[in-house]
């Protein structure tokens, strides 16, 4: 869990001190200055996530534009920041910290839309919390950001040193994806599963939750192993354990790097009938295009659905997106659109207190039965939304292709508790 990564905690603490919004006795600014407000966004705009992030940013811009850039007498500006390292293309802890500091030090900041990666949110969230700024993420599904279920030490409390919640996410968190994985196993008639994670502290809890949910659903857990999956590694020993276990499926929670590709191919070579189940962090052609013969037996859970599974309002937004940005948009544009829209709605409902950071946070957490482009949802006290439909992609021709939607019932969700 995050306790295994003291560097992240230390970095967040350093940013708090440097930005002047942390430490004992320090009070957060509760009201933005004047009638000009700023909404910040921080996403990886370079590297493998660039296309997805750009769709989110464009969705945010579209929602603000359609609102006229103004709520009553309050003018709303938008600042898009990039948290990716220009050399690696991956999100950077240092750049994320800098982005958070930039927003925290801006007296006009009223909300922070981000991040895409859970590890980045683990850095930015304590800074936004100390500054008293609403943070809404279109992704960042790590369970420890909102609840303690199988999370790291002192989580989620370590992210909310003020004692007040200020973070919510639109993408369903780890417990919902775990429940979706179990529903998928049942639909595939899996009776025995072998669970593996790649030791990433932001992935291990998902594997643990899914393993427990599977057992409660009557699926035999053959084993749960945590193994490193570096590039160039081979996995003969682990593959032998899987084959000897008699498992019908492997569930892997981790990244989709070259090591995972090698594991996937070795598992399929040893048992071509073995079902290979992966999580949303593995989506991307860098992974799917390398699977070869293992592709047809690969199932990946995803928060992104086919357009037909979204409300009619989503189709109108996607049409507006095409006209505004002269390109096609996927579901992540809807996540960006709704992230901005729900913040604007909170500012609007705050009325004459629309420039009060705490009032906007309070109105966000009071969101109930909101009809949105993602569907109807409410925001729960821990910051989770009640959106409970997950998608499943199959790998065809080296690409992830939408296969089905899984709408989880309250009984299925509560079974994971």
C-alpha cells in the first residue's frame, strides 16, 4: 500500500510546506478572491495516455464553453496542466506535486480536476485538502483514496489531514471493478481462479478485494500471488504453479508492460484453454497488440462503455465534441465533460457563496440523483459516485473491443464488503 512508498508521502508533505498551505495551525483559504474563479486540470498530456487525456481536457473545455464560462456574476477560467514527464511520457511525481502547488497557491482556484492515475492523486490530494479546494477525478480508482477496505496504512485518513473530505471521483473505484470481475467470472462459468498482482501498491488492493469477492461468490481461490513483472523476465515457475492449480482463469491486477505481456503469452502457451482476465490499467495497444494467440482468451474490465450504453444526452455531447474539435471522441470525453459539469453545478447551487471553497465542496457532496452524460448518480459521503456499470473488452486483432456491459446490483456490491 502507500505505506510502502514513503517517498510519495514525503513529497506531498514537502509540497504542503512549500506552498504554505500545510503544517500545524495553518488555515486554508476558504474563499476565492473576487468574481474570477479558476478550475485547474492535471493530466498526463504526453506519452501513452496523451490521447485519452486530451479527450478529457476537451470534454472539460466543452462543458465550460456551453456554460458560457460564467455562473451568475462569477467568471470561470480554466487551466490545463500536464503531469507527464516529457522524457518518459509517464506521469511524474515531481511534476504532479508542482501542478498541485500551482493550484494551491492560486487564490482564485475553486476546483482541481484530476488526476488520471491513482499514484498522482495520492500526491495532489493532501495538497488540495490542505488548501480546502474541491478535487474531482475522472479516474484514479485506488480504493485507499476514499475508504480503508484493504487499503494502505492510515488510509484514507492520511490524505485528509484537515479532517474534511474534499475528493470525489466519477470512475467507480476498486471495489466496483472487483465486483465486475467476479460477475464476469460467473458469466464465464469459472469455478476456480488464480489471482496475481504485480506488487504495485495501487494495484494489490484490487487483487485482494477481487479474491475475497470471488470466494464469497463460491469461486474457489487457487492462490493469490504477488510477483514482480519487469521487462525481460520469464515466469516458468509461476506458470507451472498456475497450471498445477487446476485454475480455469487467471485474474491479473497490474500494469500492461512488457513483463505482463510475457506472462500472458507464457500462460497461454502452457494452457491454451486458460481464461486471462485483466484490469483497466492494462488497456492500451502497447499491451493488447503484443498478445498474439493469447488475445482471444483475454478479457479486460473497463469503466468505458460503448456509446449506446450512455444516455441520449451523451450522444448530443459527442456530436458537439465532433463539431468543436473536428475529431471523434470516446467515453473519456464524457468523463471530462461531467467532471467540469458537476463542479459548475456545485458552484451554481452555492449561490451567493459560489466563491466559497467549502460551500462548493459541500454542494458537491450534496449531489443526489444527478442526471448526467454518464448516467444518473449521487455522490456518497466518502467521495465515491454510485455509478455501477462496468464494461468488458475482448482483444480482437490486437485491439481492445467492447464486448459487454455489467451493471452491478446493490446486492453484488454489498457482497464485496
